[in-house]
């Protein structure tokens, strides 16, 4: 997902070291990593926009999510008080339910977006402190927001904060990729996936990214 008013892409400074580590520790990774050349995880945008997009895109197709997002973002541009095309919590909080519903958002997603905006405006998420907080503490803050579960919080850790050691065991793609690459296509349990992931530490996010690439060579962006 490429946010409105996006900042330039940022790539993790640990990526090359992670690839060397994974190639030494894991035979599958040693073969997999070279297939994707210079491709890297990329982060862009801002925290609020990234989380808002994750809510807008829930339980609908990528194409539908993009259409709704564009109409939602257009509301920000129509706001005479908006100084840029970036999505700001105050803009969302100021919009009426009718305007948000008119963009194609369900009543529940309107509630979720307003709750997200309220958390940011009230300082209940500590964006400036996230660099000093551990992964679980950030997840705890994010799942307190309506519409954000652990999986969404883990995607945020990987794609926005670029945390190196996240293993999203609720991710269907990760489990499928581990099944195909490590278990000859046999179904795998979360426990088995966790065991495979132990060899990837402290770069489990990087290994997860390559597992996703093995299923779909096109990198995902949030």
C-alpha cells in the first residue's frame, strides 16, 4: 500500500547482514535469498496513514480497498483546513459519519477509523517512544485500538517500523510458505512454524519476507 503524501522509501540497514546470517543458518534460505536479487523490504508513509490503510483494506479485495482509499483520501483534500494530502488524525475526527460512509466505508470501519484518530489525538499511542519500546509493548498499544488485531500490529512492526525479528504466526502466507518450502506441502502447525523460525532469529522478519516472496515475487507494501 502506498500512502497519500508518501515519504521516500526506506530500507533496513540490517538487510545484508540478515541475509548472510540466514544463509549460514538455514539451507532453504541459502537457496531462496539469491533468487530475489537486490529486492528489499521498504517502508514509507507515516504511522497513522499506514494503520488507517490497514483498516480500510480489511476483508475486501485489494482493488476494492484501493478504490475506497482513494475516495477517503479525496475527503482530506477537500478539507479547506488540510495543509497537505497526508492523512491526519484531526482530519478524520472532523469528518461526519455521512461523509465517511459516502466514501464507501462500512459503519464499522467508520467507527474503527474514528477510534484510531482518537487514540492518536489523545496520545494513547506513544509514536515518539516506539523506537525505544520492544515489539510486544507496541503490539499491546495497537491492539487496544478497535479494528486492529495482533496480525495487523505485526504487519505494522515489519512494514512500518521495520523491526527485524517478527514472526507473524497468524499469517496464512507464512504458514503456507513454510509448508511448501520445509514440509513438502504438508500442513504445518503454529508450533512447527515457530520451530522453523527459531533458526531465523534475530532476523525472523527478513526470513518471513523471503517466504512471502517465494509465494508471490511481487513485494507487498503497507
